[in-house]
């Protein structure tokens, strides 16, 4: 049984980043989220509780942009993983945070490739 309650929903950028990070980790081919090390050519694979460092959220008049910095598994089809990743994050944010998919832009940055072993 559901009931409509009048009001608005406000979700912080940190919560959006956490939701996007967990949605990304559930995707096939994604090994983890990445953090670009300042002044270095390398990236660091983030632990589960630090996912939001690999997700940048920006809001403007046109909507919301979510930049995902990921590490993908070696040997996977990057196009397929990217499409699945964008779809999963869009669905999760629409369902949980009630964000209009038409006002959501997902940018995927593949910062590294790594084997799961």
C-alpha cells in the first residue's frame, strides 16, 4: 500500500556519489573506483568505504553531471562495460534519488585496467 505525500526531496551530492559508486561496482567488468593521485601518472584503487572519491557530482541549470573514474578488468569489451555502467548508474539514481534521467549526464573515465586475480 503506497501513499503520496506532498513535499520535495533533496539529496546531497555526497549521497548521489555514494549511490553512483555502489551502482558502478555492481557492474560486470568494473574492478573498482579510481582516485587520480595529484601530480602522479598513476591512480589508486579505492576501498569500498571511499567510493565517493572516484565520483564527481556537479549540478547546474541543465541538470546533474556525474563523472565516474573507474578501473576496469583487463580483457573486457570497454564499450559494453561503459554502456552497462551508464545504464546502471542512471537507473539507480532515478529509482532511489528520484533524479530525472533526462537531466542526468554520466561521464565515464577509465583510469586503469587491472586483472581481478
